[in-house]
């Protein structure tokens, strides 16, 4: 069990490092891949639009890897996904800029993000499935939170690496070549993850279903025929994971630097602090959910979004670095408590025969609609309304939908055996 958790965390974390780098270099990329004479806000909006493209590709990757994972095994799907992530990440570090090849530059960037999105479409849901299926019933929440912890570690690693190169290089050096180095590092990192995943044992739950002959021969068709109610429930529950998480981990970097007028070093430092808070809170809330039930932990935290988000944004806009840090830390605690129990709950919703596909579809549809678009929508909301509080209302809307979904989620399944 320990080997499975450690191997799963390392490989998943490395994959998220590759994917998250784009968010940490968004401002620099906006200068490199779009017409230099254009409006900086328009550049940023276009950059976040390309960030969203990677998520739009994820449901298609989820279908492909779902079929692969449900028919050929969880491990086979996970091995292929990390290879498909490492290659385009390294390619982003080699792409020519707008000044060198004109409009071909952003189109090549879009292509790389699509490839990353296809890969991640099967990676994270597969990681959640793989870990929870290995766990005993009374530890599914805690073991499943390892996938969240590794996600956070990947983001944290990307943040630290990006901060390191901004610290040791001046602005001209960083914008000239320094921003490329973290992407190029994704290639050897990806192959390390590939080696680790290739030496993991297959899920025992999957192996048992394969032996019994209960696996679906057409998992996508079976999900659409018999699991759409569960897909809708999973989307409603996951909404308050994906939108707040990408607000915290991706957009707050740009928001802190571009809107709150703090330095890039301060923005990345705050991001690292937020990731550490998530790294502590998510496993704790998952452990708690194994004891008191997932619906209770998730329901109370969804309500916390409703009552605390507006005060958080009020505090964040007060003068002084300490106010910003306290507000973001508060928000990170709420996000961490909600995100921890979710992997186990989502795995428990779907039966083994179509679990990978059902998880991938619901998770990736939700991430594409509310996660990948979060930075772009938040930037657009501020531009349209002229108010930073418009972001708070968006978070509260997601919290309300998740709380309502959980209310109608009539029973907690964490004591039922996986089937």
C-alpha cells in the first residue's frame, strides 16, 4: 500500500508540474506569443483562453483513456498519459515566439496545450481510481487524498521552479530564455514518472472484475445509458473543487501581480504558501471524512464558500501584504477542506466496470467548463463589471450548486464495498 501511494503521488505530481507551468508563466507567455503592440489586458485574456483550451481537450482525452483504462487496465492508461504530457511540455520550451514566426506561434502553443489536455484527461481521474481501488474501505478517503496531495506538490514544484528562475535572472534574461527552462525540465521529469508508473502493480479491484468477466466492453455507451445521473452528481460535487482550485493556484498569481500591484516574487511566494496549506488541509479533511462521512465534511465546507468568500475578497483588497496573505490563506483552508474527500467519493459513485470512463467524463467535463475557464472568466468578469467582487460571487455560485447537489445526494456511500 505504501509503495502504491508513494509511486502514485510521485508520478501524478510530476505530471501536474508539467501542466501547471503554463499558469505560472502566463504574463511572460502573453508577451512572447502575441502581437507586442497590442493591449496587455487583451494579451492576458488570450493567454488564459489558451489555458482554457487545454481543459476543453480533456473530456476527449477522458473518453480515450477511460476506454483504455476500463478495457486494458488502469496502469496501461496511466503509463501512456504521462508520456503524452512530457513531450508537449518540452516542446513549449522550444517554441519560437510571435516576433520570430508571427501568428504561427500562438497556434503552435494551442496545439501543445491540446496535447497536454488530452493527456491530463485520463491522468488525474485514473490516479484517483488507481489509489482508491487499492485502499481498504475505512481508509479510502485518506488514500484517495494522495492524488490531491500529489497534484498540489506538482503545482508547488512548478511554483518554486518558476520563482527560482525569476529570482536568479533579471527581467530581460527571464523573458528572453529563462521562462523556457522549467518547461524543458518537464522532459526528464516526465520520463522519471513513466518509469515509476510502469513498475506499479495493477489495481486489485480491476483485476478481480477482469477475472469475473464483469468489465464493460463498451464503457462509454454504458455510462451514457446507465450512469448519467451519477455523472451529473459528480459534476455538481466537483464544481467547488475545480473552479476555486484554479482560482487559487493559477489566477491568484496574476491577480496579485496585475490587479493588486504586488511583485512577481510576492505573487509566487503567496502561491507556494497556498499550496502548502492545501497540502496539509486536504489529507486531514479526507481522514476526517473516513470517520464522520464525506457528505458532512463536503456539505459544511460548501456552505463555508457561501459565507466566507466575500469577506476574503474584502480583506484581500486592503492595503498591505499581510492582508493579502491572510485572505489567500483563509481561502486555501476552505478549498483544502473541500477537495480532500472528493476523490474517494467520486470513485465510490461509479461501479468498477465503467469507473474509469465515468470518472473521466464527469471530472473532465466539469474541469473544462469551470476549471480551465476560471482564469479567463475571472479576468472577463472584472473587465465587464469593473469590480473584483464579481469573482467572489462566481465562487459563491459554485458553492451553492455543490451544496444543493450534496443535499440531494441522499446517502453517503463510504461504507459500501466497491463493486
